[in-house]
C-alpha cells in the first residue's frame, strides 16, 4: 500500500494531467480543488510569500501575488463596473473568478463539458502554454462600498480608511471614462497571451453581473535584477530598493492598524495613466533630459554620485528635478509601473504612448497624495507628460485555500 507521505507528492499539475486523460471537466477552484486534493496544499512557506516554483507563482498566501512579486514582462489592468443589484450575484461572480484563478495560475485550462452545442468553458488560447509566472491581483474602488451615498451590497461599514478618489491635481486632463471603477484586476505574466487569456476570461465570466469600464495593457523589460527603463530611457523604480525587505514592506506597503480586518496584510493600489510627449522629449538636449530627472540617463546614478543606488544628494540637482522632489516629499511608495503604446493620436499624428504608473502603499493620504501635489506643481517632467487617467483601489490580504475573492469583506 502506498504510504501517506508518498500521496502528498501529487501536485496540481499532476491533477490537471489526470483530468485531461480522464476527460473530467474541472469546475472547482480555491475550495473545490483544495477539498478534492486535500493532500496537495501549498507549504506554509509558499503560503507566506507567494514563492515562485518554476513557471508558477502561488495564488495563495499572506499577501496577494503581483504586489511585491518581481515584475513580469506583460501586464493588463482592467476596471469593472458592477451592474448587478443583488449581493448573491456579486458573490457568485467572485467565486467563479476564484475558480478560474486557481486553475490558470497553476498552468491549467477549464475543460469543456463535452457538449458541442454550448460555448466552451475556456477560451482556449493558452492550451499547451505554461503558467508563465501568471499573477492576478484584485482591488476594490470607493464606489464598490458606497456609490453616490448608496450602500449597494451592505458593506459600506467595511470601507477602508483611506479609500477615496485621488484628488484632482493641477494641469491634469483626466478622462473619467478611463478612470476609477468598482473592482480592478491586475494580471501579469511573462507571456502576453497568457496574461490576455486571463483578463479575457474574467470579462467572459462577468457577463450579466459586471461590465468592463476600461482596460490597459503594459510592458516592461529588464536584464536580471536591473531596474527597468521607461520610454524616456531612464530607470524607473530605483527607490524600491530602500524598502525591499520584510520590515520595509511592513513600513511602506502592507496596511495594518486602523483598517478593517480584510485589508490588514493588503494595500492600496494607485493607478495613473501618464501620456509621454515623446516627440517633444526626443528633440530635447541630453543635458536637459538628465536635468529633468536629476540622474544620469546611462547609469541611473543620482547627480553627484557614480552608481544607481548611491544615496542622492538633492543639493546637486536642479530645484525642479523629478528625483529631488520625490526625495523632498520624504515618503516611500512601492512602484510597479509599466510602459504602454496605443498607436497614433489621429488629432496630432504623434505616437500615443507613456507610463502606466502603479504604486502600492499602506497610506495614500500620507505617502502618495502629498508627493503628487508637490510634483504636479513643480516637477520639470510636467513639460513632457500629461496625466489622463486616475484611480485608487484597496487590495485585500492574500487568499487562504477554500476562500473566494472578497469573502473576507462579505462574510467577516
């Protein structure tokens, strides 16, 4: 007889292979697969840190994956508007999303029921593709809890302390149709098709309960542990190194005291779509470009230093340099930005491209808003950019196996 310890070696991948051979349709996820495979639960170490195992990143853990996870190459962020009025319909949607996440982050696909007369249960474009370090991160906007003074789902009392729309800043030209939203889903992967497959199926599964308000796709690249560069050619995210350790994340990212229990171990996601005026930038002198940031374009070193991670001396930088103003705010955020391109602006003939600024922080009122105000008023970079969209979402703590997305809000 096979020993109990031997049985525990059955993996999710083995289970997926088994169902493929038997033709069994998979309609289970966080709860169903965990119950069916009780022996295949992730280790406590994986649950704690969403560790990478080959091409897979654990969905379950103390914190959601896709926040402090090293950046994958491709990203989609989608914002949904809930159209259902019944709480039970929203819970059903979140259960369906959870099942899909459980399977897709493990590298699997939903199996069709075998009936050729109904649509398949998976769009199918990732069959034979690995998980490609797929992560899915969920967040809830202010209107999810209170929409125009209405408590739609009986959860207004559980709204986070700092969750509200980002105040309008000077010189902004925000498009409200691509800002805000009830629920956001950030999907990241090292294969664009894997990432798109996930967001496509979230949209498909939401039919009748939610509609897509807006969606953005982004990309980034970096060699090894090098800081990625934005479309202006400068390194983006250098300051993250200051807090990339357990205590640093506790201080900068993870929400704690004063927040509802479902958010403790979660964070706030700030989103800003920033169009870069590439044609103007590309005609600027190299020295002007470096003065705009206060760093060397090639090495990333702050003015007066030799290496990227040397301590900046703001006295060496122009008064309106981007890095100087960020340091003068005396706040830290965790940046996880991506670049975007959207073809040509038909009005000007210029390239429509820029930065999808994504940051995670425990207290946006203290860490983010003052920084934005300072920069929007004084930053030399404003001459080369235009802020066109904005949103703030609260991202819950990580899921435990057996939970569905949002369960800690609806049932705690």
